């Protein structure tokens, strides 16, 4: 019989590193707690201690998995920008004359989904009130959204165009989902896509 | 010689109501302090007591002039939406095919001006984190912006169109002035108007 204290699982637990599947669950629980805390209280009023408490883990474990508060924030909100697994090219590939519609559907898709709406709200609220969170937002938008879209445009000012298209999408999301301005907040999704897609398209490809 | 205690000015001061010009200065000082506090700390973390302290007045005077915290907030941010004196029709009147450019120039005008940028930042930050502030924002946008623009449109969905035009403007302001996404943040104003105006115009008047 092996000494239980020498079994790999126990040794790992003693070092504070749970086995792989448990580790993934713990990470997910920390990220979910982080999204909720950042969304409810904003970046500056959320601490690693508070996130750890909400996730039911030791603060050291949060630092172990993610590093600083800024890195927890980036990890917690990245899901809202990352393409869905298996659909990595939805935004930047496909017919160029339908890129506006693809971007509009992507934006409404993540905001209509409660699981991705929370991180988006967290990032928006935090980025508007805190410079560090704004820097994370800048990096994510550039890497995941405008950079990928602009890379495929053949026009001058490609980055500026991608950012102005993003402005239409971000502004629509803010007024519909956060401010809840009517009739925008209750408008039918297909009607909205019909209005927003041509404008995003125009930003990106109009000569 | 009159009894100084009976002079009208002193009597007014004793009742806590300063004479008219001083009264206007006090109101302005309270509004400036309110804008600064709401902008720096958001709606929920700003109290009438805090605003009074920043303005160097008694909290009772803030209540006397403005009423509740919600009413102080509405008064403090209304300036950002109210048309400049003498130019009440800039947004809704003038040639219909230049309404997009007028709205774009109006938006960039208030954000480029430090005096009106502060109340806009205050309202945006607060509206994204607090339901009461969001309700004030909804009312101001509807009364001062989309309502006035929509009233002059002859197309179906006039209000929705006005709100989607506002979404482009709000989103552009957020990414340029708050998040400071590059190259948008440093882009030349005329270049931006050239990109944004046709899109706002399209929202409002494209059949």
C-alpha cells in the first residue's frame, strides 16, 4: 500500500493545487465571482479578497491562478470578446459585403445571452470609471475586435473605421441594455439588425 | 439711520436666502461641485452632504435650491443636453439633409469643451451604474435629443431611428473621450465629422 501522504493527488492538495478537473472548476468559480463583483461594484471597489470570498476560496488561490487584480479582470471579461470555440472567423471572415451584419449579430448575440452580458457590463462600468480597466478594455477591443476586422479591410483608415463601427455597436448596446431607452430597449432584434448592419457595413467598406 | 438688522439684505441673509446675484453664484457653485462629485464618484457614492461640503455650503442650502439628490443630479447634467442659449434649433431645424452633420458637430462640441464634458462624464458613469441616474439620462435624451429630432422626421420608426443615431454619437464619445481608443482618440475632428455625419444622417433619413 502507498503512503497516502505521498499519493500525487494529496501532495498536490497540500501545495494548494487541486487536480486538473477540480482546478478548472475552481478557476471557473473564481471567474464567475469576479464578473459578478466587477459588474456590481466596478473595478475600483472590487478587491481580490472580495472575489475570493464570493467564490469561497482563499485569496492566495486567486493570485495563484490569475495574478494581480488587473489580470483577474482581464480574464473575467475576455470571454465577452473571445470568439466562440469552433467559430473563430465569424467576425473577420466570410463575404466582405456581409461583415456589418455578422458584427451586428455577434454584438446582439453576446448581449442577449445572460452569461456573456455580465462580463460586458462589468467591463463597461469599470472602463468608464477606472483607468486600469479602460486600458484592459482598449487592449481587448484592439486585439479581439477592431484589429481582426481592420486587418482584412483594404481601405485607408482601416483601424479608425473599425473603431467607428465598434462605436455604433457599443453605443447601441449601452442605450438598449444598460440605459434601456425606449423604443430601442424593446425593439425586435431583426428590426435592429436591419438598421444597424448597413451602418456598420458602411463604416467598414464605403469608399 | 436704519436698524441694520432690519435692512432687507440682512433679513434675507438671516433667513438663509442670499440676495439674487449671490444666490445665482451659490447655485452655480453647487452645480459645479455636484458635477465634479458625480463625475469622480458616480451617482450612488455621491451624497448631498458631500456636494455641499465640496461647494462650501450647508447641505440644507443644496436641498433648498434643488430638492433631492436626483434633482441635483438632473440639474447638474442638464447643461450637457440643453441647447446653447440663442441656438435652440441647431439640432432639429435647418436643412434636413444636413441634420447628421449638425448632430455630429453638436456632440463633438460638447465633448471637446471641458465645461460640458464634466457633466456628460458624470451622467454616463452614473447612468451605467445606477438605475435612478439611468432614468434621469433616459428622460434627458428623450426630451432634449431624440424627441426633438424624431418630431421632425417623416419616416416610420422615427424615435428608434433617432435613438440609433444617438447610439453612434454616444458610442463614439465613449470610445474617444473615455476609453481613449487609438487612433480614434487622436483623430482629427473634421475627419471624424466626415465619417460620423453620413451615418447619423442615414439613420435619420434613409428610407
